[in-house]
C-alpha cells in the first residue's frame, strides 16, 4: 500500500485532485499526504476467514491472501454508489495489480484504469505469462517463458505462491485468476521501477499493450515522503541513532517482508550465520511467538551480538534505514538481481530450504567486506542509476510527467464533454 500512496503524493504535487479509498484502520497512513488527496474511508467487508478488526494482509500471513482478495472485491458496490452520487467524480482509477476486479468497475463507469505494480516489470511479465497458461504450466516441472527477453526458465516450485496454490475447481481461485488476466486490459501500467533497472521489461509491456502508456516512475521512496506510515518513532529513531555510529556501508539489513515468517531451523541457521560473519546488521523479525512450526530469535543471540547487531520486533520505516549511508545494499526477483543484474548473491533457494550457516556467514562476510567485487561494483552502479532516474532529467521524472499529462488530458476531455452537453 505504501508505494501506491507515495505515487498518489507525487501526482498530487502536480495539482491533480486524488481520492484515496481506504478502510478505517488504514486512515492513519494518509495523515502526512498532500491536501489535494482526499481520503474516502469505506467499511472493511466481512469475510469468514478474516478476524474482526483485521484489515491488512500483513496481519494474516500468506494464508490470508485469498480471503483478503475476495473481501476487498466487495467494495465494488460501495465505490460504484459513491461515484454515481459524486458531483465531480474521478476521471480514472489507479489500483494495485492484485485488484484486477477494478478493471470491471472502470469499464462499468466508462473511465480508464491504470494497474500499479509495486514489485517491478520483470515480476509483472512473469506473472502475466503464468496466469495466461496456468492450467498447462502447473503440469510442468520447469517453465520456459519464451516471449520474455532472454527466455528465462523457472522451476515450478520457484514461481509465485499464488500460482502454485491455484485450484481450478475453486471459485475463489478462479476469481484470483480472472483478476490477474484483467490487468492486461488496463488503459496503462505504472511500475515502481526505472528504465536502467528494467527497461527491456517496460518495453515488453509497451509492445504487449500496443501503446506507450507504460510508466516507470520509481524508486518512489527516493522521491520524498519518507515518513509515510511510520506509526511508531521510538524503534525507528533508535535504529537511525545506532546507524549514525556505524561506518559507511558496514551494516547489513535483513528483512523478509511483512508476511514471510521463517521456520525454526531457518531462524537458527540465519542467526548463526549473522553471528559468525562478524558483520554489523539490523534484523527485522515479524514476531517472537513460537507457533505453527515457525521460529523465534534464539535465546542469548542478542546478547552475543550486542554492539554490532540490532534485532527489531516492531514496524520501522524501511526506506529511511536503507537509504542511510551505513547500510549496504522471492525467487522471481532473486533471478533478476542475481542473474540479470549481477547485484546479488544467492545463498539458498526454496521456501523450506535451510541455508548452511557456515556458507551463509562466509557470503555475508565477503559481501560486506568488498571481497565479492563484481557484485559490489554493480550494486554501486545500480544505486547511482536509481538516483539519476529521479533527477530533473531522469527517466522516472520524465515518465511521471508523461503520466500527469495523460491524466490531465482525461480531465480536460471530461469537462469539455460536460460543457458541450450544456
């Protein structure tokens, strides 16, 4: 959600009026946004698999994806009612790629919809292909995606989890599939990415959609609004204060996202690898409740790494931590980073794989000390390219301006049509 709100903020700075549809518990995320952004809070739809009071998938884990998708689709009618009763309704919808049903809403309202992808164009191209051929591909051990640049090959178990869990006979899963396929009917695509990182995949979608309304406007977190969604300043300030005392590019940031939790053996191997590497690190863990086979930080670990390692159990503002000078830089994204861009090192693969702690500590130590020169040089070059993309003459600013122009023209045409009818 945060990248989409960051995009909304950037668009509002160009005098576009934006309505951000949220559920009540997500309203605080909008508190720091531009005054041109008006929140529309709609009650979160009930679902038998979602506990009362839960409105974010991060509070459910991966098992919550399916019920969350289906629950959010129930917002269709409330949005339709609001739109039809509004004196000056929006001229376009910008929605996350997981909300493919909003394409049907846009069609019903006779306005264009842009699909937003926070995870990049490479992932989107893989995702698009596998959902178009999901029944055939699920029978294969390896999948070659020949239409894409380089014709990448993936083991089936390395493809996105929604694809692996899909069941044709289940109407809830058919709804997910239909939503994914609806994305390619969108009026345009917006990626939280940039030309130097994923130019060939951005171009792939321009050809596929047969238009130039494909915009790479990222990295959005570098364009400002760094404090968005920072609900608790104490752990955030503590981390930044600690980083201030660390040498440049000496700290490893370890985080597996808002949903992923490691199993006990994985947690123990990671902890041992970090401890034996001798490297400074910040490790964000989702929970310290040992349940359902998931692991917790081993006893005594924090005491043994005191002074060079921080374990954070609360949500902190990730973008500001990653952009700090002390910090050095799922399978599909790993393929792009490791084999496509040469900016990362793979230490193990597989959702249930347990890394060898000795190998992990070696890789961490070499990566952080500069021994892995090729990856380190490539990372620094990519970092410079990301910073260049958001300069005045950069590719992301250029695409953002193009997006603003397209949206402004939609508004102009709508108002002209109204004037002509009077």
